[in-house]
C-alpha cells in the first residue's frame, strides 16, 4: 500500500503529491447518502415503518463491505419499507435531508472550473431528483421505488439500464459518462464513503473518501476525515 500522509488535520493523501489543478479534471461524480447529504435515506424511510434499527444494521454492513451481494441487501431493506406513505418520504426529504458541510461550495467550485457533475446513488430517485435540481447536477443514476395508491410496495422498478444501481453500475455510469463526454476516466473525480463506491473510485483519476468506512479510506487517494466536502479544494488549485 502506498504511504499515506496527513497534510492537515483530518486530510490524508495517498499516492500523489499536491497540488493538482481542478481545471485539469472534467467530471466529478458523487455518491449521495452520507457523502453529498447527511443521512442514509433508506434508514430514515424505515424509521417511518418502525424498522430503522433493522434496516440501518444492514446498511452499515453493506457500506463496510461485509455483505457481498449489495443488490440483495438493498432488496431486503426495501421489502421492509412496504406500507410507508409517499407523504412520510416527503417528510424525510423536507425535515431530515440536509447537504453535508461544504457540499454546495464544492459543487459550485467544480462547475465554475468547467467540470460536469454526476450523482450516482444506491438510493432513490425520490431524493436524487430534488438534489439534482437544487445543485444543478448534470446527470444522475439511482433506483426507483415502486408506489401503489400512495404506498411503497416494498419493491423497486426496473429501468432501461438495469435493475439496481450497485457498485458495478456506479462504475459503469462513470465510464459511460466519460465516454459520452469524450474524456479519459483519468480526468474524472469520484467521491464516496461506502464499499459500493469503490468500483467507481477505482476507475477515476482521483478518488476521494468522505468520512468513509475504513476500507474506503484505505484505498482512496484523498481521505477527508474531518470537516466538509470542500476540503478537497485544499489539494486542488
């Protein structure tokens, strides 16, 4: 493993020497839950069903990389959401979901430097779509919760690209977006916190762990362990 260096409190670099130029990159891809935002949406929806502890335990194990089949772990969690109302999901969106510190500033700085933005999430369009509109993000990929008569059915809806946005799909979407833009993946930045972010982080030119699980911090080129997402700007000029 490459030697890691803490260049400032809570900011660790591994495998390169700063500074890099932000303008040398063309795309930045973000995970959503616990990266761009402060919550795990599936856990907060489960709270409305009285099943938060059960669902959160599965989420934590999945993010640590302790569950090999991410898709099945998500299906298992979504089944436990059956009966939650759209109104209860709206309450999560309105009352619990907040941008993590520095998120808006980092997105804005990247956009001003000419980067395109991508949001790839194992979460749900109910939350990624408003976030996309709020931050003017260019592209998103996430999962669709099935709703019937205003209630979650406990299932997800297949989409033209596939069934579930897992780690492999995050990587595929990153590479597809690079190809669509006509850029090399080395010109992309990928930020995440969980094991399902590692495939896309491994494909990008710069990988960034944000308050991440140990396995993710160990493999990232930049680990932000304290402070906001905009601390990435301390190593990108």
